C-alpha cells in the first residue's frame, strides 16, 4: 500500500513540476519577468495545481491532451493550451528530464 501512495504522489508531483516549469518559461518570455511570475501566470499556476490535486485519475493520470475529463474552465483551458504550445518545444532544452517523462506519459493508455 505504501508503494502505491508513493507512486501516486510522484506522478502528480512530476506533473506539478512540469506545468509550473512550462508556465515559468511562458511568463519569462511573454511577460518579460525573470524571478517571479506575473499575477496572471501565478493565478494560472495556482488554478492548475488545484486541478491536479483533485484529478480523479491520480496514479493513472494521462496527459491533459489525452484526458477524457475536461476539468478546466474553458477560459483557463485556452490559457494553458497557449502556454503549452509555446513552452513545450522549449522544455527539451530547459528541463529535458521533465520533458522526457511528459512525453512518455503521453503514451500511457487511459
């Protein structure tokens, strides 16, 4: 049972790190911030982390693009889509390990 909890926590934790890194890359370039996120991106990150914590799939969570449940509000979904579209290719250079795991998670079955 303990191993299962570690697995759940590590999957969600990795997803939290990935999305936070993507938002930071996006904010740094598009809103010209350096150390901290702007208020808009900070709100988006907080919203995203809240949604991840409440994910019904937990350990079996697919990547958002393959998820059958749309847990984001439509406006937030468009925001995060723009962030991922911009940051995705740049993750390979800035966070290669997170990018690799995100890619592998995309091949998981639902």
